[in-house]
C-alpha cells in the first residue's frame, strides 16, 4: 500500500488493475477509476473477483458531475 495525501492507505492494485487514485468513498465502499468503455450513459461491470480475500467489482468510469446526496 502507498500513503494517500489524506493519510489513508491506497492499494497499488486490485486484481490485474493498477490503482492510480481514489475517486470517493462511502457506505458502499471505495471507488477508484477503471478503464474507459465506449457507450452513452452506461457503466457496465468490466471485471470482478467475488472469490478474492476482499471481493471486488470493476465498473466502467464515466466522467460527469457529482449526483446530489
């Protein structure tokens, strides 16, 4: 793990994916950017490892404004 600016630990990778930065975190988990996918307004699951020590899904990252909470 490498230290983030706010002092939290950032994993170097999840599965075969390199973690570059954290997009956000909350009650559902932590979000990191994944590879880009063509298409309009969709964020499909591009990979997952439900049998990992810490199960994880990777979904497509779609840039856009934050949703209201």
